[in-house]
């Protein structure tokens, strides 16, 4: 038994869980591992007391005589979010204070002052809680090896969240270096349940690891309820806001002590906050908003108020997704499709944060067809369907940044670092030649940039590659990280109060005097100065809501499987869910006008309206996959017939629209939907080069080819794109085998076009029966997709009233 834990748990009046005891025992044996347990059951304590026991030994009375030097870093705790870092710091510091321990715990994030960072370098705490970027910044400083050489533990919190991103690659690289510095390093990860938990453990610990997997045998009770409108006929058939159910959402909020209202985008959170305050002014003072673009002060105030139970509700985004413990929260509301099962479960876990409490989550659909996802989510949760996190491989941009990081710090031996890289998952397949190309790009600019002195970055000094230029070293430290977005402008009042940040692409569309809604306020733009948008409060009732580039993502493959499975529920004779029962009139009308597919069938509709000739296809694979499928089909039809198309899509299907008729029959559709020669048709039918050019901007920024500017003097996004585009053209013309150029194309196929999912979709469809129908009017399934293209074609006219008239063609039948 862990004696420190025994004392502390006794004082709290608690009994430790079996998974906590198992973790303490594994750490005591010197093991590394991955911990998987439900939210609210004390994962932090499971690791923390194991670490404390290692530091002090088993005898708690000797805790003031620790085995390890007090001025050396003993534990590094890495988290993906600053809010989570603060939560871990608060919990661990409370334990230490309760037990009167001299084990110092400190934070180092983007909010930590330069002075405190310098103090931490000179006199390290025993434990440092930080982010992946901050670990690399330490590696980019002189004496990093000495700083880390006494490190005994590294904990990677919410590993599943980092795994499927380039930030996860940063963690892999940092681990490879830290394990080399201290071969006895113990590595522990904390992960939610994902579909590839074993792979996640292997990536974290290494292929030949002997670590343990600790999984809590605890079932977290969850209550899932779909919020249904009073009438299907009056509920929107398109859109993504869900405001029609505002009153029902507020009724739910009133029934609980504290509620988190999750939205998928920052724009949506601003709109929901505005709507609640406008229609329910009594919520002023007890309703808050929280998203990643708000200032640190605002976010900290909201988090503190949540802890203290002073808020009735918070409208938020993924900024509050991860394991932050707000015990007063006893209800979660999800506005719109969560897009993924794991995300839905993660958000549900924010409520009922005490052991054995039930997590209550309400799903709020934003349009009629989205109601079906309530049935799909319940099916997925009941059957333990959860997504895998797909790790990045061969990310040469991150590798170039990492090599520069090491050279800015203590310098590196190329052969040694290559051998370390080969032990990571991301770079296990990197060849000597490819590593040599990376080194050549850093030493003399590689094959195409050798004539430019700015790209002669590394020099060999006593067997170590180093950066000698202080200017280059400073610029690199300002650019460390793998999160790339549009240039952010600081939003400030004339008084100087900072509210948060907005992307330049949004502000550039406004002129002085325009009003927009941000941070829960109506703000009037006064002027833009350098990277600051100066504003003042406005009393005008109308204004625009900011949009952020990061808000566009599609449903996951597993949620797509669950949605298609719901079609087997539609055809059941009895035992239908409340969602399916509610949608029965819509399904009956869909079946009457066209057809209603089974789980193993694909519905295709060919409709002629006054707008043209429409081909609707419903794979239920997600918007991004549908965009690629649509372009492939358009290309294949175009090879057979002289016809051009406009394309529209949503999560459930896509539309090809032509002004001229084109031939469609069952044999043709079977041919068009064949998986044969798919890659060739993607390459020929989609402007992959332009997509790769745009993708290359982010790659160039991470790799250090393009400098984004100094604090307060960031380069404008159009200049960044132009500079990156210049490199793209140079590589395409003179260095077509350039690793970064190849990576841009690979990322377009893998992540933007999702070629793997497209391939699987085509292969699945090839096994399905195709139902081809020729309705005389738009169907309930077609209408939401048509409305997407309709909005664009008539953006300067009254879009809603035109849609309402079109909808009357359908709702008249539904009301009968």
C-alpha cells in the first residue's frame, strides 16, 4: 500500500479504487504504462501518489528527507490545454499542502511570464506541469540536457486528444529525446477510451515497451435524451444553429444546478449566448461564455466561477472538453451533431464528475434529419462503438522544426538523433536518404535553396550541429509549435482592456462602424491598428458573429456507421426509439416520393426542377468525404457526357446540379460508383495541386521556411500565403521530390480529401444495392442538401423566404 495515499485518503474519508492501487503498485515496480478510467474517479491521484511514493520512499515519516535532490526536475506533466494544466496544478498542490510536503509543483504554459520561466530554469521545481510546445522550448535552450537529466517521470495527460495531431508528434519527439537523456525514465499516459487504445500505448511507450495497461473496471452511468421539437413541420429542414429549440434548452438549464452548453464552433457559441441573454435577461450574471479565442482573464474567471458554483450555465466549445473537474456541473447539453462518438462521450463526462454520479447529456438537433443522430448516438454508446485516433506519420515539417530546436539548444549529433527517430511511430519508416535530405535543407537549403544564405542554418561544431545566428535562434523560439491558424488580431477597448482574439480574415471584411458580437458583447469596430482591433460597446441590436477557420469538421466514420445502422431501426415493426417515431412522417413522405434505403442500400435520386437537373446520392459518410465523392462522380460523368456540375453536400449526402440534362441509369450508377482507379480519378478530377498549395502554407510555417513575424508585428496572412506559394512553386519546378512538397500532397489525400475513407466508402457502396429513383419534386432527404447550394446562389436575396416557399411543397403532405 502507498502510505502517503493511505493517510490522505483516510483524511478525506475515501477509499481508493482498485485501478488506483494497481497504478501505485506498477509505479512502485518501476513500470511505465497507460491509464484508462472514467472521468471523475481520480486518475490524477492514481499517478500522483505513485510519483510521490517514488520521490520520498515508502516511509511517510521520512518525507522531509527525500531521496532526490530538491533543485532537480523530477516529474514533467504534459497536458494539451492550459485550463487542464491549471486543474492538475490545483489538485496536486492541494494534496501536497494537505500532507505538508516540500514537493514543489509549478505551471509553465503560454501564460507564464518570462521572469517565472527564467526562475524555473535556474531553480526547477520538483514537478512542472506544461504543454508540448513548452517542452520543446526548453529543449531549444542551452543546458536542456542538464535540466532534464534527473527527470524520473513524464505524464502525458489526455493522450488520446494529442495522438491524432501534429502536437502528438511533438510529444513523440520530446519523449525520444528525454528517454535518451535518461534511459530509466518512467512514462505514463492518461487516455479516454478510444478504438485503438493498444496502439496508443505502443506509440506513447515505444514498440518494444514492457509497460502496463491499467483499465478501471468501472461503468459510468449515462443518461442520453434527445430534445425534440413540438412539431416536425415547423422545425428547420436545414441549418446548424438549433435556435428554434432555445426555450426547451433554457427549461433544461433551469432544472439543474449548473449546465455546460456545448457548441461545435466559436461562432455558434457566441450566437447561443446572445440569444439566451436577449430572450432571458434574468440570466445576466449567471450565464457565461468560454472558447479558445477569449482572453486568459475571461476564461480564468469563468473557470473559477464554475468551480465555485456561481454560474447557472456556460456556453462553450471544445475549450472545456477535456478532463477539467467542475463538480457543480450536473448537466451537459450538446447543440447539434457532436460529429463523433468519442467527443460526445467526452462532453457527457463533464457532468456527474463525482464517482458513481450519473452523467446527464441532452442532444439538441439543429435540423429535422439531424434528429436521427439521437438514435444513432444511443446505439453507438450502448454497443461501445468509439473512434480510433489515427496518428500522423512522416511529418517532415515537424521534424525540421525539431532538428532546429535541438540545434538552437545544446546542438545534436545527427547519427544519434536519427537512431532515436527510428524508435518513434511517426518516423519509424524514415530512410537514411530522407533524413539526409532534411539535414541538407537545414545546412545549405537543399537542392533548390542553396544559393540563399538565409537557408544556411546549421554549422558543424565539434561533432554537433548548431545554429550560430542569435537572430535565427530567437525567430525559431517564437515559432515553436504545430498549431497553425489564420493571423489573430487582438480585440481591445480604447481603455486597453483585452477581450480576446479574432482571425484577420474576419476583421478584414469589416469597416469602421460595423458591429459584431464577441465575448458576449455587441462591439463596434473603431479601427484596426497593427495587430489590434480597437472596439467600443454598442447598443445596436444587429451585428455579425465572427467565424473561425477551425470550425469546419465532419462526422467520424464510426458515427457514419451508427447513422446508417439507424435505418434498420426505421424499418422495424416495433420497439422504435423516440427519435425514429418522431421522424416517421418524414420517412413516410421520403418513401412515398422516392425511396427509403435499408442499412445495406444506397439511395440515388435524379430530379428535374426549374433550377436544373439534380443528382442526389446519400452515402451518410460525412460532408468532407461527400465533397470528394461528388467531385469524383462529376469527373467520371464528364468523361462520358459533355456536362458540367455545381456541387453541394451535407453530412448525409451530396448533390450534382447541371443546367443541362444528362443520362442516368442503374448500370451507369454502378459504373460511376466503382472503387476501381479511384486514386487516378481523384488526381485527375480534383484540383489537388491547388489544395496542396494551400496546405503547404501550414507546412512551410511549421518547418520554418516562412517566418510569421515578431510579437506585435505579425506578417499578414496574404503575405504568408504568397511567400509559401513561392516556395511551393520553386520546389514543384526545381525539386519535385522535395519532402515537404510530397508531404503537402500526402496530407491533402489523407486528411483533406480523406482518400482512405473515400476508398472504403466506394468499396462499401460496391457491395450495396443501389436504389435509383426519379422523383418529380425534391424529397425530404434532398431538400437540406439543395438548400446549401441554394444559399450560395441567392446570397443577396431573401434566402429564408425562398426556402420556406419550397418547403411548402413538402410540408403540406406531411401535415395530412
